[in-house]
C-alpha cells in the first residue's frame, strides 16, 4: 500500500501489486526457490548418509564397482565448474557434500580392496559360530 496525492489534492491510499520474478513470489525475505533448495539439499544429504555410515562401519564395498565410483568422481569434478560459477547458495553445499561423499567412497573402495579386506558375510559368520558351538558341545561330552 502506498500513500499518494490525488489530483484533487487530497491524500489517498493506493494498493500496488507485488512484483513477480518467475512463477513464484518472494516469501518474506527468503525466496521460495532458495527454500526449496535448502530443503532438497537436506533431503539428498540425508539419503546418502546411511550408505556412507554402512560403508565406513562394515568396510564392505563389494556391491560397488570401481567404474561407477570413478565416473561419479569425474562427473562431480566436471560439474563443479558449473556449480561454483553460480552465486553462493544451497547447490554449493549439496555439491560439496556429493564431492566429499564420492571421494570417500573411492578412497574406501581402493583402500579396502587393496588391503585384501573381505568382511565375512553374516551367513559365513553364523555357520562358523555354529561349528564352534558344536565342537565345544562334543568336546565337553567326551571329557565327562
């Protein structure tokens, strides 16, 4: 609303339309597009965390291929030229998270594969545990 002087000399209130940028109007001080960017950044990062935590905890990256992880890292590096040419915003944080996550996966993949680290599957561990239990039952029954 704006206060203007009418041709008669009296003051009148005039309602002015809000300017529009694109399809959405600003929501307070935060643009709706930036709000969507912040929310999607958080959601995408949260969707990656279980994979990173599992890979770090189990050191089992056998379900990943070196080709896929390598191409992801190259793609992220090339995409960085575009992302970091944009003004600072949520996309910078999301892309930085992707850069770190894919680099960690590549480092872990190479380290755990090169070190010959092959974690036991649950089935192998269960079978081994069952054999040990049976052996202890047999040895305790023969000593009685």
